C-alpha cells in the first residue's frame, strides 16, 4: 500500500514536471470524442467536457465523421487500455489523434499519445497501451483537426 501511494505521488510529480498539456488548445482542433462525455465539436465543448456531461453527435453526412473508443487487453497479466480514433473527412488534409489522459486538479495529463496522424480522406490513430493503475483515473480521448 505504501509503495502504491509513493508510486502515485511520484507519477503525479512527473506529470507536473514534463507530462501535461492541453490537447485542445485552439490550434487546429476541430472536435473529438471522450469516453465519458461523448463527442465534442469545438474547443469550448472540449473544455466543458472535462467536467460536464455533454452529448454532441458526429457531423452530418458529407462532412467530417469521427469515431473513438477505448480498447482493453491483458499484457503479461496486467490489464492495459488504449484510445483508438478514426476520422473520415473526404477531400480535406486532416489528422486524428488518440490519447489516454488523466484530468486532475484542473489539468489534463497525457498518459499515452499517438501523436497527430495526418492524411487526406481518412485517418486512424491508436495510442500506445497504458497499464491500468487503480490510483489513476484514466480515460480515452480522441481528436481530429486540420
């Protein structure tokens, strides 16, 4: 138990020193998906989704279509999770990004990140696996933009 608490404190300290950033800082983010709150289509919706339950459906047919989900797998006896996102935006050079994140004390911390996967028409992004830790409230999030 003490080891778990010390690990959690060290993890939080590490996140504060090098691992935090806002995904939707207004620079090219058009929308995305959050596993707890659903879809969002603006930076304002993103900021609200950190604390409020929202439900914004994907865009109408013929526009951008974005899907996200959390995937789980047992690796070496430990449950792992990752974020997986797809974006279809015909004729538009765009990106999809998938992250496992933690929202703690008003800040979003990046646990794993696919980076921006760029392409035209359709893109797919998958974050690296994140080993489940009961002391960290993680969640899958995906983003798209151009």
